[in-house]
């Protein structure tokens, strides 16, 4: 899939995508609002609960949507703790 557009704010990233067949798709990643609610003696914030949703095709395709979400989860786990890692 190709990224056509990205809309982002402080807690959400919305990717407009296009499949190799030219079908529209989108991916939304939502983070909870920023907070500093972690133990005073801890320099590491608690894990975040990330919400990922997707749609593929004009009428939806549950299998490809699930695959897109699972691939994004894998990528997020690969970069956990880092702000950037190249795709391998």
C-alpha cells in the first residue's frame, strides 16, 4: 500500500492509503491524551494503550483490514522504546 496523505494531531495519526489495485484504504492510530501520571521515582512512563483501526476497499475487507492492523502492531512492537528504526 502507498501512503496518499497523513493527518496528525497530538494523539491521532490518520493515514489515507491506496492499495496496489488502486483501492482506497485508511489506517487510524490513536494514543491516549498525554499525561504525567506515573510514579515520582520512575523515569519511565507506563505503557500506552494504542487504538488501531483500518478500512480497506470501498466496501471493506475484514481479512485485509485485520492483516493491516496486525502488521502495524508488529511494527509498533519493533520500535517500542525508540522514536525511529528503519524498516528491515
